[in-house]
C-alpha cells in the first residue's frame, strides 16, 4: 500500500511540475522578446528576417541585414537610427502578451498584421504552431505551419 501511495504522489507532483512548466513556457513571450534580437526563418524555410524588439517601446526593426539588427540592439540611440533607416519599407510595431506575439507593419497608411498563436519559449527559441495574418491588398488567413524565432543576442 505504501509503494502505491508513493507512486501516486510522485505522479501528481510530476503532472503539476510539467503543467507549471508548460504554463510558464507558453506565457513567457512578454519577457523574452523586449530588448532582444531574433532571427525568423519563413515557414517554408525561404527567406530570413532579423527582428530587433525595442525594450522601451512597441517598435521593432525588421530587416534582412543581421548587422543592422544587431547594431540596433546596442542602445536606444542605435535602435532609433536603425528604425529610421528601415522605416522606408514600413514602420513595424509589436505586442507580446500571454501566449501571443503580434507584429504589425504600416506602410503608406495601410496596415498588415501577423499574430503568432500559442507561442512557446524554450531557451533561446520561440515556437508558434500557427499564425494568423492580414496583409494589406493581399488578403488574410491562417497558417498551421510551425514557425520559430531564434534569439541572436545574449
């Protein structure tokens, strides 16, 4: 009888621990994103973007240049310079809340938005099993392809 209760206690503790870790991992995006640089590879592994998320605002620098993204992470002045430099392609903002990461771009007074759902943070990686998108003059939809972001700065 004692072995059975020890095993049951162990299983309950294990389930609670795994559940707690799962909850933390799926709600850690708001602390993992601000002030950091991530590499984003497209869902079909075509195209790479580098994203520097501001630590002080909702702005983001989105670029194809790794050097520009890393330089933007040095200090607020460098971020502002990179943001102004890349804003000709559009002004990017972000929101990291709960288990969602949303990126929005405004260009020529028209907005496009991508929302990554059920975001999970594991170490230096962020995973999202799906995302919704609304692209100006191109439509909207849902992609159920796994996407990931890899943190570049430490």
